[in-house]
C-alpha cells in the first residue's frame, strides 16, 4: 500500500477527483465508496440502522467499480440511504460483487456536496506497491 491513507481528493475543473488505496481489491472498493460518501456527509454521522445486501455486476474490474459507485448514488437518490459501513466481496472472475452495507435514511440530511455521477475521466485502477490504487473523477 502506498501509505496509511485510504483515500484523498484532487482538483479537476468543475469536478472532483478521488484517489483511493487498499491492501486488497475488496478494501479498495470499500475505501472508494467511503470516499464518495465523505463528500456528501461525514460517514461517522451516519447511524447503522439499515442493513442492505447489494449485488453489482460489470464486464471487468473497471466497469465493476464504476457500476458500484453508480449503484451507491442510485440508492442515495431512490431510497435516500447513505452507508457508513461496507463489507465488499468481489467474485473470483472480478465481474461481480456482493456487499453487506450498513447505513441510514438520509432524506432529511443536508448534503455537503451533490454528486451527479462517476466518470471514466482520468480513470486508473492498478495493482501497485503490494496493494491496489484507484483514481476516478466525480461529476458534481
């Protein structure tokens, strides 16, 4: 792993970028999701009242990550749920994942930032320094 950080943000004109790290691919996907949530609201302020089992599919690891973050944004918009605890398990073929997610209804919460979507702009996903590295841009 590059360092002890799980994620950081970087400036992109009119958007925001995220870099995330993980010792495992599962941890990387968890850290990416928490990084996105942290832009919306502090995950420490989200109670763990609702448990949801989530399944996501993709054509490869990159599309799986894009679909994973998209699914979280859809759940935020359609069901008003944000998650503070995520346990990701990616399949051996790296084309699907299952998640046990804990969170709470966030309809009454004032969001810090409105995230519209994840993009493929500046997208990178690679094994690096004994761990995994990810970079992506969010449309805000």
